[in-house]
């Protein structure tokens, strides 16, 4: 493997899939025209929604921030909070197929980003850190917010399924369709509490081929943790309202990937340390990893100043006695042969670039989580 492989050997959950209360799908509704019974994604009795606040506690919306206080966020963050990067649905079933019936919040075309990555859903099978993608070719293509429906065949027997929601499209409604004779149950427990990430479009997942390939999702897959993705494309400005929201989450760790969207070095210098200090004040023991922007273009003085600013926040925390902070020097991420293959435009990492990011972040998180 060109870039090495620091990830641990995949290990399935020790929990039994059989030893749990199952619900007959036939008790959850009546068959639709296609013979399936559709279950709303918000049904907490049989489906577990991760990586996002449950709609029942957030004004009925699939929304990454506090939907009851939208007025406190910037216009861009208020809109982008409808996107669902990191959000997952997990369940155990004996169904031999499952349908996804969704209405998306938006359909925005991006010339540097595949539609599959923007609006697609991923399906994975397995438990713990031992999961594999089982989507089929040409699945989950869409060009309207009004109709997104597809069916995925599943193997026989009991299995745990994880569905990754879209990185950018977001959902306004989401249902899963099961054969009427199937049964379903809640999934196995995660190994860790959620891990949060804050940053730019790179953090949100641009420009990977499908949702599971974003570095945040890869890291959380390798650790078996829900992913709280607070990446805001083009608009991560170190806002205190977002810092306070993140600080209020129950987390295992936080990756502060805030750097590139700051409109100037001066803005970064004014906002980076206060953003960290807000979260540290709210969560004194939380492991926090500082990650400057990826180094995929020619050296220039502003890049060095931005990295120095992120490093200064880390150094100040260490000087103040904080022993649960970590710094990752991103200048070495893409320094291998043919490093130009790691991005689509010298800025946004592609699948290869995001995988390399995941490798480096994973190594630091493993150290932080084991302390």
C-alpha cells in the first residue's frame, strides 16, 4: 500500500445479533403499493439515528445545529446545517432487501464534485469496526428534491446495516421500506461516544465519490464511533455560536480543523484561540486535536502564518497546563511521490487525499482516546 496502513485490524462487535428484542415490520404499518412497509427514519424503537440530533429533539428537522435558535447562526451556517454529513441510520434486520425513500433538502450542482458524493446514500454491513460497503453500481443518483428512491438487496440472515446520509443534500423526509415479513431491531452499541469535527468544505466531505469516503467518516468507521460533522463549506469562520453548540455535545474527542475558511490571517488570529477556549471551558477533559489546512500547493507566507496561528493556540494550551491537546502538522500529508493525485484542484482532497488525512487523524485520535 502506497501510504501505509495505520488502522487497526477490523473487529466485529462482541454483542450477539440474535439476543435482543425484535419488532415484526408488519406491526409498524400497512404495505404500500410495492408490498413494502415503510418506517420513518425517526422511529427510535427500531432505528438508531447517529451523528445528528434526533428530529424529535430538534424541531422535527434533520439539522446539525440547534433548530430552535437558527437566528444566532450566520446565514451560510444556518442554511448548511440542513446538510447531513456524518449522519447515519443503523439497525439489525433479517430483511433480504431495503428501500430508501427520501426527499432531499436541496439539489445543488458542483462541477468539481460527483453527484454521488453530494446527494448519495451509502450502505454498509457489519458491526464494530468490521463493516464493508454493499452498495450496488449506479445507485442513488438524483436530480430533484422530490423523489429519491432506490432498493438495495441484502444477504440472507441477521445482519447490521449502516446507512450514511448525504454529505450535502440533506433530507426533509426519510423512510426505509422493508418486506412485510421482515423483522428489525436496534443496532449494537458503539465503542466510543461521538467524535466531532469542525472545519470547511474539506471537513464536510468535498470532494469524495460517496459519503463514506470523507476523512471524518473513515476515522469514525475505524474507531466505531458516531461522527458529529460540523464542516461548513466555505463558511467555517470560528463563530462563537458554533463553538458553544459543539461544547454542549457529549463527545469522546474533538478535531478542530478550522483554518482555511478564515478570510484572512488576522481573522484566524482573532477567532481560533477563542473558539478552542470556549469548548475547553465547557469540556475541561475533552481530547482536542488541532489540524491546520492540508498542504497541497506551493509554499507561501500566508500558509505559514495560518499554520503558525493554529500552532500558537496549541502551544498556549500546553503552556497553561492542558495535557489533553494534540497538534497534527498537515504539511507532510501529501509529500509523497505524485502528491498532485490527492486533490481535485490543489485545494479539495479527493478520495485518496481524504483517506490519507484519515490515516493521520486516526493515529492521533487512538493516542488521545487511550489516555
